[in-house]
């Protein structure tokens, strides 16, 4: 597969490609790529002040203010609370001067090399797929540019089947043309699919759109593949909630949560 999610058109301007298209409307983006683009801006803002790798993302939260059109976008990032050990960074995504997404992130200094290790030891139940393994298919009602841009290998569950799901996934195109994805960008790109893979309701009759996404990072993932173990909780009289745990081949790397707006479609 060729192309990228975004083409850079200026210092802070980007044009989304059809690879960003989401399942809710052919005119709107899946949030995975824009979320990763904001993560990129946050990482660059942090590195510009402290140096590459001096601080790592510990938590990032995105507030999605409305649908994201497949139109030119501007990305801005600034330091909210400076510091050499812990730093708060704010970022926003705009179209024609109107904010579409606001993000905040805490970046922290990595723990010293001699700190005792007490990392969670859980591993995924199976290794990532072999290149010759067939990919999982996506049902027509879920078909969109973003889902087609990702390689999917479901371990249990599948798109269109209600209930919890676990899947190995990786992007097949870069975020920005000519640039490799960073580990944090890969995590955000994958985490936004938690509510989709674990949907409890049929997409043709119900909407379950997340107005936010929060990701907590345990450590940078290794390799291209991420294992997403996701579940959703929906019911009458309360908001929905989608949560996930993300792994690489060595173990847990992040956890995510999304609020879900549940509504009938049509």
C-alpha cells in the first residue's frame, strides 16, 4: 500500500488523504490518524525544549470537539507547564481557524537505569502474525479508508460481532509522508480502534461515537505490531465506556479509555 495519512503542505499545515476516512461518514476522518498527528506535535514540542528522548509521554488526553473533515488542517502545540523532569504540553487541531480537537499531555523523565523492575509480566496469548498468515476481513458496513490502511489479525472477536475483542494490528502507511511513525504515535493510532473492535451495538442502527480518548503509557512499544485487547460497556441511562490494554510481544505498553455517546442512527 502506498501513500500516507497526511501530506505536509506548510510549516504546521497538513492535508488528510483518503486513508484517514472513518466509518461514520465518507466526509469525516477516523480519529486514529489525527490523534497520532497531535501526538507527533506534542513530541516535537517536548523535544525542542528538552532534547530528543529526555522526556517520554506518560499520558495524553484528546477532547474531540466535533467531526473532523477531510480538509486542510493546522496543528499547534505549546508548553503549558515547563520542566526538565515533568512537563505539560497542550496541542490543538484546527480547520479554517476553528478548533476541532484539543489535547493535553504529561511528559516525564524516564526512570533511572538502576531502578528495580516491577513491570507487569503479562504477555499476549499468541505472537504477532507471520507475513504469510491471511489477514482478518472487515465487513462492508465497517469498510473505510482507515480500516483498509491497517493490517488486522483478530485473535478473538471481529468487526461487526458484538462483544470484547483482541487483535494484532499495524499501520501499512506512514503518518506523514516521508517520516516513520514513533512508538507513541503507533499506540494512539491503535488505541482509538478500541470502541470499534469491541462494539456491542450494530453500526447500521446505533452510533457510539467517542468525544474523547485518554491513553496512559507504561513504556514505548517495540516493533510494528500492537496487540489491542478491548471491551465496551453500554446500557440504558448512562454513557458508554470503551477500554483497552495494548501490548507488544514483550508485554503491556499502554491502557486507553473512551467515553461513548450512544444514540440511534437515522
